[in-house]
């Protein structure tokens, strides 16, 4: 029995807090002060667990490992799960994805914090005044080993939009007329990588369809995109 209890000190590689092995914490407490303490503990646990495993969305209609402890044979009720997530929503640390309150996006970093992380990433990697696609930020080699790698696209887009509104970066959602003409004149290259050139500078990018634009002297700005891929120019401020 001792070995079973010890096993539940971790969920995978994630270290569980002591309260996780006490049955009362899996039942919504009727006393206000006790419930507030319980909710606070679960809020911290959910955020920590999601951040560790890079989990962005919790579906209340699907099993979620954190909401059950098989050793003590306890699971959170739907009411309890909803209560804890509502508490996160009220603090701006989560948002419901639909009116039915079935799915919730967990913001273990608030949108503003994600925006700050993006700016730090740009500066730390010397990417000021460079060009990056959304997918490059999420899955590119530069972001490996950072919190941006594997980031939920919706959350990333909101953070980028906030930076765009503040003038910290620039995006283009449609090709300029000249670029459309070039687009129609070139054929897709069967590769996941391509290049954008400006003078002597060559920048790698990833997109669903790759094209080589070999007229660098006319590309005074990089605020261009291919269909379905938004390219961001960073470091405007």
C-alpha cells in the first residue's frame, strides 16, 4: 500500500502536491473558506500541470489525467471541474471556447505575457527586423527548447495580434498586387523550406507551398505572405 501511495506522488514526470492524495480535495467543500482554499490549490495545480506538459485545451467531456487519483479512488465531478475552470476564467487565466462550457483554453501565461515572451525570443535570438511565419514560431528550429515551440496556434495568434496593435511587429494577410503577379508566374517548389532575400541577406522560412522570389532588389519590405501563411516582420520598435 505504501508503494501505491508513493506512485501517486507523480503523474508521469510531474510531481503532484500533497493534497492530491487526500480524498476531501476531490469533492467540492460546502464551507466557503475551505472551498476557497481548495479552489486556489486546484487552480495552481491545473496551471502548473498544463504549463509543464504544454496543454492548452481542457475538454470537460474527455478524460483528463489530473482530475483523477486511482490510488485513493477519487475523481473530480463535472461540477468540481467546471468550478475550478470557472475560477481560472474569472482571473483571466482561462477562457471558454464555446457557450456550452465544454472546452476551455488554459492561459498559463496571459496573452500579454505571451506577447512579452515573443519579444524576448526575438531579441535573444537576434531576430529584430527579421521575418518569421506563424508556423516557424510554433515549430521552427529557432523556437525549439522554448515555450513558443508547440504553442497553441489560437493563443499565439492573439499574442501576435496584440503586438501588432502595439506596433511591435507588422503582418500582412494578403499579397501586394505585384507579388500576386509574381505568384502567378512561379510554380510551387516541392520543398518545405524556401528563402526570402533582401540585398545580401537571406532569411529562411517555412510554408505549405514554397516559392523562390529571386528579385531581392525590389523587395524593400518583407511584409508579404503566401495564401494561408502569415509572415510577420519583427522588431519594428
